[in-house]
C-alpha cells in the first residue's frame, strides 16, 4: 500500500472557500456518469440539491487534536441540510480540536447512472480522500470517524457497516486507502426501509415506490451490521415524527447482537432535525455526551 503523502499528491489542491478549504472528491467525472445539469440549488433553509460535483469542505480547528470527522447532513437523499445540521456540527467539532469535513454528496434521484449507490460512492471516496490528506491537515489516519443526520445518518451508517463493499471501481491510488471509519455517530438516522418504517423519503429516493423485499433489505442499515462495524454513538428523540424512534432501537439491538460497541441516547423530547440542539432543550446534551464517548474510545486524548 502506498504512503499517505503519495496519495495526497493525486488529490486536487485545496482552495479557499469562505474561509475554509474545499476538496473535490473525484479527479474526473464521478463514477457511472449522468447527473443533473445547471448550478447547485440552495433552498431557504440552507439545504442544497442539484449536486453535480460532490465536495468536502474542511473546517480547521485552531488546535488540531489529530482526530477528524466526516459530516453528512440529512434531507431524505433529496437535498442535504448544510446550514441547519452539517455546518453547526462542523463548527462544534472544530471548536473541540476535531478537523471536520462536510460532505456534499450526490443525490440518487438526480439522474445518476449508478442510481442509489452514488451517495455511498461519495462517502467511501470521502474517507479515502481524508486519509490521503492526513499529513496535509495533521491527522491521525487511525482516528477518522463519521457523523450523519437523518438520511446522512443512514449514509454514514452504511459506510460504517459496509466498509468492505466496493461501491465503485477504483479510479486511482487513493482508492487503495481504507474507507472504514474508526467510529460513527448517527443522529436520528434512517435505519430500516422495510414495513412499517418505509414511509420516509429515504426509502422513496433509494428504492422507489414499489421496491422488492430484497431491495428494502439491501438498503436497510441494520441488516449489514457485523463484527467489522466500528463503535456507534446513536441519538434520537422519542417524539420524532419523521423517523420512527423504533428504528434506532432496531439498530441498537443489531449492534448488541453483533457485539458491536454501541452507546444509545434516547431523549423524551426533541422531534426530528434538531441538529446539535437548542440550548433550552435536553437534546443539547448530546454533543457533550459525544465528546465523553470519544474520550472513552481514546479518540480524544
């Protein structure tokens, strides 16, 4: 396997973007081809769609600890919540010495030839790109995790649970690096696409309106949890009306059955889409619990 410095030389250089660094994922067109035309679209909530070029935005801490986290906002794989979910989480992580990489990933419904697997391709490639740039950003390649919200939680969970799955044919030497995260935080994630939990936009975006049972199972996160899955930090509110709270309980049980370390935090009130949480709500405790969890894993030292 090549060294990290050699891998980094194959990545397009970082360039300034709003005070951050930005990395493109692919040296050429993304795998499979296709995709939307025209510029990226941002709605009134700061969520984006029409993603033709997946990218990583880098949030650099003043005092880097060497740890890094890939962050994926939610939106049912129809849009990506950057302003309300991914960016606040990235700023919080950076304030704690963790280098954060916000992923703007391709959306399966936007005419990509590879269909539902495109977001997972971007997730796997993003982890490899981060490892390829470990020296540049002062990272420990063995302390790189993921954090996802809602559909972004589904994406990060699938990347964590299916790290040995080749979602795309390697395009360069960067793809020799590992796509397995060392830890995963899933915040109100979509877990199951099977009845009675098949009412989400995630299900519609990934497997359509009349999916087969095989397709539902293949894209249900809990069916892939096995011994190679990294430790998982799981958060959900019991009054979530978008993603049934039972989904997190199913994932918790799957982790315990596979002997995967899991820390599951249930909050009575919080609804869906609370991000890092309001200061007035109990769900705002989860970032503090997450930090303690990272310390217990020796990610934070």
